[in-house]
DNA sequence: TTGTTGACTCTGA
DNA sequence: CTCAGAGCCAACA
C-alpha cells in the first residue's frame, strides 16, 4: 500500500483531492487556498503523482474550467475522457461549467 | 544557498 | 479558447 513517501504538504493535497466525489471537479486555486500554498505548487504536486495511485487527479482542473495540458504528453486527453465517463460534459470550447460541476470543500 | 522549472492565476490591453 | 507578462511556492541539482 502506498506509504508516506510524499511530504506533508503533498499528502495533504492528495487527501483533499480524494474527497472530491465522482461527477465533480475542483480547481488548483481552491486546493491551494485550502492547504495554504499557491496554485503552482498544487500543479507540481499533481505532476509528482505516480500513475496508478488512489488519487482522482483527473478531477483537478485549472480556474478556466479546462484541463491543463501537460508537458509530458497527451495525458490531458485521458483526463478529459475520464471526466466524461463520470458524467461531466464539456462544451465546444473544451470547457466545463464550474458552477455546476465545481466541488466546494466542507470545512 | 542559488538557479531552474512547472498539470497555475490574475491583470491589463 | 484573446494574448502576453508578472507573481507565486516548492522540489531538485
């Protein structure tokens, strides 16, 4: 089982992402504000996430309501595909409605 | 400790 | 998809 091989900050971020239910999404900025860091750091944490983890990384998108393109490859295509499977629909601009799909973390 | 890099966000034009 | 520039924090060499 995945052990604590991540820093406390990363673990906190991942734990937060795990609370997002299927069919909903959250933004880097929301997580950043919740854990007390910047959006870049959250994105960096997602990039460091190993493939096959129990973290629904696909539910994390940018403030524009779109999937952020990665430098690595076409993982964003997969991400969008996974979200559509969960019932999230994108419009013609490849964006989704955060008012409807955005998840608000409970305090 | 310094410099580089990154799945971001905001603002101005 | 409007586009470009600056700010921001953490990981890594």
